[in-house]
């Protein structure tokens, strides 16, 4: 049963409110990351990233996820909460005033290659009064549903945008954040605490990357007093996971 950003079912496995451990999992075609937080002491007890030699398909990623759950003793603990972060380029922002939950596929198909069988969902971004429509890795969700029963999931870009808006809520000058991933990168531009621009770009060479960055900057050049390239945006995501 799907209920928005949660899967819910009664199980006998690894989620227990008595546990003081919180598990966060980041899933992408390029790798998997795991973080376990001790809620009582507010300390990270386990943090590992497993990168792949090449981009895998979702079924291969699932095989790897199952392998790490079987081989990493820390992942066999009981958790009070599980958060899954889906990281891919299959997302788009829609202003809440124009958003209709019945039209999710229509929002995505203009900018992304989607299949008729893709499961599409959305996150609400209250700081920006918008919805982030995206395709999660549904096979990963189904597996984790069997393992944990109840968990929360979001798209990576939802967290990225929210954390940038929080960090820049009092900033007056325009700032630009660039989050670089394997074969694509995300750009967030904020000004006066408001989101001015967000998009994802594929790149395969350094020339691709430079071209897109210059293409993005030009329309904002007259208003930029300072420019911050936050390649280390993962620090913000790490703070969110904690």
C-alpha cells in the first residue's frame, strides 16, 4: 500500500520505536550510501558509501542493495526510523498554484524520458510553495517495504532545494549552488531567500559542464553581486540526515 511518501504495513522485522537508531539510505544508479544515527547521543555510528564502477540499471542496484544488507552487520540492526533518498535526474518542479495530482506524468514527460509503466509521485516543498514531481526507484521501495514495513522517502533534489533555501533565507545577494553527480549536475540559484532557478543537466565532458554553467549564468549576470559554487553541497544533505 502506497501512502504518499510512505509505505505502511504491519511486519515483524526491523523497525521498532524502542530503538535509538535511525537509518538513512541514498540510492542512485552510481552508488549507495548508508548512514546510521544514534538519536539519543546525536552521533553517527555508521557512514559508508559504495560507488559503482559504472552506472547500473535499477535491477542491478537492487542486487547491490540486497548484498550490502546481507554483508554489513550494522544494517541488520533494528531501527526506529528509515529514510530513503532517491537520487536521479527524473524530477521537475511545479508551482503549487498550477499543480494537479492527476497530471503527474504530464509534468515530467516534457523534460524527461519516462515510460508508461513508471510510478510517479511528488514531494511538497513548503518553503517554495511547490511540488517536486519525480520517479522513484520503485523496485527499491518494494524491497525495503518487505524489509522494514514503514519508511519515508524523498527525492534528493527536494532535500537539496529545502536545505539551500534554509541556509540562504536571510541572504540578500544572489547565490548559485552546483551539485555535481556522475554524468549530470544540478544547479540551484537563490536571491532574497527565494528560489530563482533549479534544473538538472547531463554532461559527459568538461566542455559540456562549462557550456551549461555559462549558459545558466548569462541570464542572471546583471543581478549577480556574488557567486558561490557549492560543490560541497553534500554537507547540507549530511546535516539533514543527522
